[in-house]
C-alpha cells in the first residue's frame, strides 16, 4: 500500500510503498476513503511532541472495513466506519467511569512495529492510527460504524475535529442553555466549539480569532458575534456582549499559550475556561493564584471532547442527517495522497478549515 511517511521532523512527507500486518485479535483492517489533516499531525511531523521516526501520521479518517481479526464484535467487513485515535480497553477505571479518551491500557500493537518499508525497516503507527495511508489496521475500539449514505470525506471529520470541539462544549463543560460562550481560535476545532454552543442553546456565542476569514466562518457556523483577537480591548468587547460580566464559558481551541492567556481574561467571576487546543510539549503559562482563587475561576482540560465513541458518533450522524450539524461545509479542499505536502502547506498558511486527503475506494474512488 502507499503511505505518506515522515522520516525527518520538519521535512516533507515521502510517499512510498509499505506493508502492514493483517489484523490480530480484536483488530480491524480498514480501506480508507478519506483522512483530514489536523494540526496535531503537523505538530507531530514538525517534532513538537517528539516520538519515534519514521512514522505515518493521520488520525481523522473514514473508510470501509476490509477484514477483522478474531474477537471483533463491533463491526464486520463491508461496514462504513469512522476511524479515530481514541483507543480504549473498556475495562480499566477510566473506561468504566466514562473517560475512555484517557485510557492508559497498553495494547499488543504498541510492542512492535507492524508497518514496514519494502526493505523491512519498521515504521511507527503515528497517533495509534497511521491514516495517511491507503489501509489502516486499528483496534476495534477505534472504529464506529455509520450509515453508508453518509459521505466518507465528511464522516472523516467526525474522528477528531468535530468531536474535540463540539464534545468540549457538550460533554466536558456541559454548557447549559442560555449560557454565554466565547471561543478563542475558530479553525476546524473552534468552529465545532461554536457548533456545540449552538446545539447547547448558548447565547451569546462570541468568536475570537486573528483571521477575518475565520471569524466570518464562525458566524456562518452560528456565532452571534466576532472579535479580532489582535484588538487591544478584546476582554472589554466580550464583557460588553455579556452584560458586563465576561463569558460564562471560554473555550480555547487554538494550540498556543497566548491564546490561553487571552482566554483567561474573557471569563466572568466564577466562570470556566476549557483548554481544548494542544500546543507543543513544554509550553506553559502563569496565573496569579490569589486572584484566580478569589474569583472562583475554573480551568478544565478537554481531551478529544471527552468523547464516548459508540454513543457520540451515532448521535452526531443523526444531527448531520437532520441538518443540525455542518460537516460538508468544513471541507476546504480535497487532495490526493501524492499532494499531501501541498495540502499541509495550505493548512500552515491558515488557508483551510479542513483539507482532506482522498483515496480510491474499494469500488474505484467513490466517497459514498
């Protein structure tokens, strides 16, 4: 199969032929139709989070099940599926308490490199998925069956960007109707924070971003107001839109410490700031503890929107089918695998909401 392999951090990905082991116990082999490009892939490829090389990244994908290993009960060959990086044992303390996104259980595939180049050299399965490739083999907990009427390029977005942003609002924060919400950073994840706020009945919903184009996109996705993040008075503008109080909930969807620092100024007393974006490892910021405690402020981390895949993905599909969730509108461009570096550069230039790599499907290229 063909894959886009990262051999050196910060260098273009190389398209080459690789081989992958057949699915083992509890594993699923998926012929991929589409994989969106997430900023997490770019941070990994640039070395921001380290990790072994060579590696295949890509984790926001969808396709058709080709084969299953022994013990697989959740899907069968022919099923259309969303493929995610969320892998859960289902039995540990965290899984049993609804926190599958932080399941720490090691899996058999972690102990060996099951992807190899033609000369036999091992290739790391980046983000547990390695979906910048024509085929992915993952644990069955990483896939969710969806109706075959849902376009697979749109379905791929459910694997990360949508569940991370929308889930931060709906699952992690549990925003009540009528709450005021500010979203800092309205790229692919931030737009889905906006969509989550809309579905939760929040009002007002204030989008904060440096890019005028992304602020306009946020308004198309349901934001009631937008503010330029470069303005000298962002906090006062948000207060003016929230009865002089500040936002009940602030969602920081940009992966930078500056965005976090800005977000903390936008919440009201006894408000909540949810950290959704993931900057490179080692970055930090400071808070003035007395003021923070005295204001009864809360900071909450949200990994992958606290998603329960088998519950949340079917629900989001129903929202999409009913016209309540925008997926098609998130796609900025489609690229072939051989064009992946062009697609990545477009993302780095902030030109895209979500660029999607599309592959030839089992019947010759259809995304349906």
